[in-house]
């Protein structure tokens, strides 16, 4: 009985990272709902939602508010992480759900404030009159002041970990765990393996852009197909000029680099421009000079 009373009265504070994760999940859900909604209008004339976009977004957020904050005292991100809002204005440590006024003001501050900012920007962005310019400047000043207050609130949140957003601090609502969190049992072997893998993955991400893949591939191919020496009958350009040593096709505008192999002009030129230390993939010779092949091939040799 005593343990049940303690569980009823105790309120478990939420970690900062969990509160931030819940906010990110809420943003991802809003973007997902909006993208799914706009997909329904792909067959319509482009820009059909442009004039009513703030109102449509506000309506979708109103539906989300109805089935999350109003019904369950928690957003979708909080519900996934076993978090819900608590009325922090209550004078007791026992969990108290949000009042109707707090839920309504939460809707006004989040959904209504966003709609007002977007709609006012559309209304006064193209107006050039002096009165409209003053209203626009006042709205911009107010928006900047709210963002500054939000930044200060975030810095305080990083220190104390109580209110992640300015709306939560104004309304006096706090994130708490729905159920007591059990201690995680994770072995050090698993954690070390994960840390090692993530460190190795980050090292590869840093290293791969520095590796010349083309040169490495050509070097490996030259090792796999080494040519120790050429016979007297094969040591002529005529024996190797029937295919490009890079693409394997009949050489277009055949050129040589100083070795007994022939290349298409565009193949060898593009590879040499990409890598100034380009070597022949078959014999490993460096590019000394790019010269056109002057050897005349008889038509009878093509059918041999």
C-alpha cells in the first residue's frame, strides 16, 4: 500500500535529451502530415494551396491538437517516449492533468501564433503604404523579440531542464514520465562494440573522399593481369590496336601514351585530366606523351 501511494504521488522528471527528442518527433510528424496532404493535390493546378496554406496548416495542427494535447495531455512525440504534460501550477506534487484553459492557450500560442505570423507576412509583404510598413515593422520586431525570449528560455532549459519551450514556461506545464523508468541493463561489451563501430564508420566517411578510386582500380587490374613481356609478333601496335585498353571497344581516334597499348582519345584524355599520375591499366606505364596512332591498318587485318 505504501509503495502504491508513493508511485501515485511521485513525479519523475524527464531528461533534457528526451524532451528535445519529443520536439523533433513532433516536427517530423507535422511535416509528414503536410506532405501526405499535399500529395492529394498533385493532379490539380499548381499553386492551388498557395493562397490558403497558412489556414490549411493551422487546420491540420488543430486536428493533431485535438487528438493529442486535448485528449491525452501529451503530443505524439511525448507519447512515443512515455512522456506527458503535468500542470505545474498545482500546489501538490501529485500528478495533475492540464486544465482546459491551459490546453486552449497552448493551441493559441502554438497553432494560432504560427498562423498569425505566416498570414501577416503574406498580407504586408507586398504593401508599400506607410501605415502597412509600420505594422510590418512592429510584427517583425515582435517576432524577433519572441525568438530572443525563446533563445533565453532554451539556455535556461539547458541549465535546469524543466521547460523546453517558451510556451511551456508561460503556461506552467511540465514534461514528466507517465510511468517510472526502469533501469536499463546494457552490457559494456555491447556498448564498446557500438562505440567501436560508430568510430570506424566516421573514420571511413572521412577517409573515402581522399581515396583515388579510379587509380586504385587501375592499379589492382594491372596486378591481376600482369604482362611480363611481349613476344616479337605481339610487340607491335598493330597487334593491340584492335581494342581500347580502357573501354574494350574499337578505338575511336586511337592514341598512345608511350607503351604498346592503344586507347580511345576521349578515354585516355578524360582519365589523364582526372588523374595526372594515370598509368596504363595493362602494363603500368605512365603517360609520357599523348600521341595519335600513325600506324596504318589494312582492311584485311580487320577480318583476321
